[in-house]
C-alpha cells in the first residue's frame, strides 16, 4: 500500500522538528519554512536524509538530492515524494 503525499509531508516535518536546532513543533513547520531557519545545515541534512530513508523505508535518489537546492521543507518533501 502506497503512502499518501500528506503522510510523507507529516513524517518529514516530524523528523525535521526533532532534528531542528531550535525547539519547534511539526505543526509549526510549513512547506515554505527555510531549512536554515530550523538550524539545519548541509551536514545535518545528510543525517535527516538517512533518517527519512530509514523511517519511511525508502531509497532516495541521490542525483535528485544533489541537483536540488534543498533550501525549504518543500524541496525536501518533493524529493521524498518523487520516489
């Protein structure tokens, strides 16, 4: 059974809320939230990507990740949904 786009969004936001440098609830994160505003830098995003793959049982396309600007939550969700 395929997981819905909304479920992917919710799971990604949950992970981001746990990994954010600043305390934030997943409900406070929207698709336009800048990852830098959450204190997530290029090194932190790597651990987040690994956690997303693990929690959602996905294998993300690293070519898409490298080609994406990964500046906003939506950028990250788009990569997850494209799998």
